[in-house]
C-alpha cells in the first residue's frame, strides 16, 4: 500500500526566505503527484500537478520536482511572504489496480512565515 | 464557476441521529470523492465514485453510505452517528484524463461535524 510522508510537520521561516517542503512516497508506480494548500477552516486548493513523466512543474514562485526513483517530491516556494502561511499537503495517485483512482495523502506541513 | 459545493458548513448531531452531507459539482467531473480529516492527520478516503451509478469503498467506509444517481451529485449519508465520526468532511472531484492537467483534484470547503 502506498504510504506518503511529509517531514517536518511544522516549519517557521522569516519573510523572504525560500521554503523547501518535502514529500516522500513508498511506491514509485504513480500516475501523478499533486501539491495542495489548505488555509485554516478551508478546503484544499490544488497548487501544482506533476505527471509521472515530468520532472518538475512551475507556477509563479512555486516549483515542484518529482523523483520517482527515490520516491520524493519537493515543493519550493521562492521569497516567502506572510500570505504563504498555510498547511501544504501532497497526494500521490497510485497506478496499482487495487488503488485505482484513490489518492494517498500526506499529513501535511504547517508553514508559518514571520514578517 | 461554483466548482464543488458542500452543505451544510457546520452541524452538531446527537449520538444515534442520522444526516446527509450534500455535495454537488458543476464541472462535469466523472470522479467524485468523500474524505474525512482529523486533526494532525492526512485525509482518509471514505467512498468514491467513478461515474453515475458506480461507487466503491475507501479506507474508512464503516458507518457511511453513498449514492451517485447523477454526474453532479454525490451525497454522503451518516447512519446512527457516533462520536468517532466527529471530523471535517471534504468532497472532491476530478476529471479522469490520464496524463492531462485536467486531472487536478478540486475540493469543496468542507463540513465540520460534531457528534455529542
């Protein structure tokens, strides 16, 4: 069964510093991996989706990389701002038949960007 | 563009009561999901559907039921509510198009449910 881990569980950085968020998965047979942002009391918002054939995906200050061989994805947020404070979750979509269509989520990394 | 709409946003139930959480999407997505999120934990899949009339169990289906009579709607039914069902419930949907950016997962804003 696919296991997705996000370490650390919480992170605090000063404004302007680059953020590096980690996501590890145990089974490299995935269709895609997504990164989400969750604000307190809100639903999840998709930030980036990386297909299994891609190495990275970029949107503005966000860049996500995918290394299936090592079972890792990294989300980089450049020049962090207080508005980036949120919980960031990753989710892998397995290829295995018994996991068809079922995303496996990490528990998330809670980020605080201090002014 | 409404996206994924969930109702209600908050609900308090007494032990043994029943209720239905509503979820509707207007993006013509074929896949729909129900998750629960407990503090400090990732999302756990309750049920999912790959199209109208087709549903299947996720990791934690006990105490819940679903139906999918239309593409748009995917209600979640709680029978005989228990304190262990206190959680935040999220509905989500996506379009299945393998290898396409359209496979992004879209979430509703959630329902905070307390069972006392």
